[in-house]
C-alpha cells in the first residue's frame, strides 16, 4: 500500500515534526488516524466530545484507544449544548435513530447542527493553548452528501479561518480525505489498530445494532477489504 | 445621528425580517446591539457563555438585559473548556488581570484562545436548529490588534464558513464594525439602553475596577461622548 498520509503533506510543514491535536470520536476513522499519526512520530493529544449523543459510549472507546498508544486524552463536556441542538436524532431525544443507508432521506435526521465547526473550533483553541501546530480529523472521501459540514468547500473554509484565528496559524489536517472507508480500514489493519475497541453505532446499546447508517457503512468497509470486523452485532446475538 | 445598522444591510436580505441569534456578553457593545436589533423589529434570541471567566457576573448582566426587552436568553456552560484554554488571565487562574490600556503588551494575556470562533460556532448551530437566519455580534471598529480573532480577515473567513456549514446559509452580522466604542455608547444612549445593567470589567468584583483595559476603554467611550457612565467604580468607593 502507498503512503496516503505523507502524500497529503502532514509532515511537510516541518518545524521539527508537527505537534497535533487529534479529534478522536472513537470510531474506525479517527482510531486509524490516531495510529497513523502516532506511527509517524507526531507528538499527539486527543480530544473527544460529549454533546449528549446517544452513542456516548464512543467516548469510552476513544479513551481506551488513546491509552493504547499512551496519548493524553481529554473528553469535553458539551452536554449543555444539547438543548440548543435538539432537532436531530443523535443528541435530541424526541426522534429515533433511522435504519438504512446514509443515502436515504431519513438519515438527514442525524445531522447535528454545525457539529464539525463546534468541535474543530475547540480543538483549535486547545492547539493554540498548547502551542501545537495542527488539528487533525478523520474526514474521508466517503463522507456523505447529507452532512453539509463534511463538504470539501466547508473544510477548505475552516482551514482558512484556522489560519487567521491566532497570530500563529493552526493547520487543519485531513489526511484521509482521498480515501474511502474501506481503504481506511485496510490502513488501520496494517497499523494494528485494535478495532475491537472502536465504537461506530448511532444507537448506544450493548452491541452495535448493525442497522443504522453508521453500522451499514462499517460493515461494508470491512467486507470490501475481506477483513473480519471484531465487534459483535445485535443480529449475531439473536442468531446465536 | 445616522443609521449605522441599516447601512450595513442587516435587514437587506429580507425573507421577511431576519430572525437573529444575538451573542450577548452583557457589555456595552452587545447591549446596544440587542437594543438596536430589537428596535428594528427583529425576532431575537440571546446567547451567553460561561467559559470560566473571572468576570462571569457579566452573564447575569446579559440575563437582565435580555429580560428588559423580553427576549429569550440561554447561558451555555463551557466551563469544561477552561482547562484547555488555561494560559490566559481571563479564564486561567494562574495569572492576574493586567492593568492599563489595551495597547500595552501585557494585555495579550487576556486573549482566550479562539474564543470568538468557539462562541460563533455554537451560536450558528443554535441558529440552524431554530431555523433562524443570522447570528449577530458586537465586533466594532475599535476592536484591538492584540486580539487576532477580532481582525476583519478573521471575521470575513467566519462569514464564509457560516455560509457553508448547513444547507441553509447562516449570515454573520457585525452591524457596528464601522463604529468606535464612543459611537456605540452614543447609539445606545439614544436607544435607551440601561447601561447600569451592563458589565465590562475583566475583574469580576463588586464594582468595576476602573484600571483594566476593558474599564479604561469603557470610561473613555462615555467621556468622549460627554455622557455619564452609570456604573460605580472601585476608585469612587475609595474616594467616597
């Protein structure tokens, strides 16, 4: 396999090696991002967000993943924002998580208003305070048209604003932007990412539901690579 | 006096009258902004932030100001961010508030990393959730070179990103950008802003200290307009 991260220039802006705040959700993409940047020798600190999401157990996954590479990890409590961002099924409590693929209209319910800008703005603030060089996040080529703040134009505008918010410019790194989720899983497999620690499902139950858009996509990503997904799914429990 | 707000086009992008989330710190600028937009008939909701600032009593000022025009007001608890943004004298506890004018080097201690992007991103998220049209904040022409996120280039970049973060563009309004603080005080006086309710001082004691950069600027603004500042200052208490 090639070198997708290096080719995006993560270490190209050398002042030594970039020090990076990693936005770590605890899912497959950010777990692989963490391992990739760790593998390349970047000093890292990890940041997660509790915004009242149903699947807040992903934060515990993030903590374990950070611990597995001996990185500092902070989980920020943004639950006071939940009443402001209530009309969605991830952090709101008046609607159910829809089943099916991301492409379907109902998945628009899972858009948390301006989530990416809020998370990135806090990560950038921390990077400034730490005198770090960059913030990295796991946006990838498969990110979905239903999420307006996954669009490349949004990400480019965020990069511009991150360059202006302090006297010392903070870089935004999206090293997986040209990969699809299957390629990220492949990269993570090669890096030894402990995928059994990751959490993807939008429902925050004991096991992954296997039916929400996030689960569908995860299962497809492993399947296309011919790799085994180590997390248990609810359907398997029923079958067994 | 002219019509500085109208001339900046606050009501020009009519879908009816714009519904606006107002970032309300509880100081002179945002109080005047609230009264100005209320006077123009905009449906408004007000948003304040507790980020662990010493002068968090400004939030109580904001609440009273919103109440005085019968606007909904929400104060968001961001105190969990304080450890991430610790190396400043507003929310950090290991350094003192410097005395003197903004221009002085020591005032750089009062820069809270990326505060404006964090606040605006949350306000934008709420505006999306409310199906409002815009976010307004009280940036003005006198905002200081020591604050990188008060630069026009930063504000322009934020406007771009606010236009891309959702399918329905959110406008960022800075109607006072061409005014200095004296002109804002004058406008507030004409609108009947209850300045006795506002809070400016970076020290959060019983009275305004009169010595920090924020107090210096406030006193000068009233003085240049020949207006009386109704808030009591510590120095007066000593004198009396």
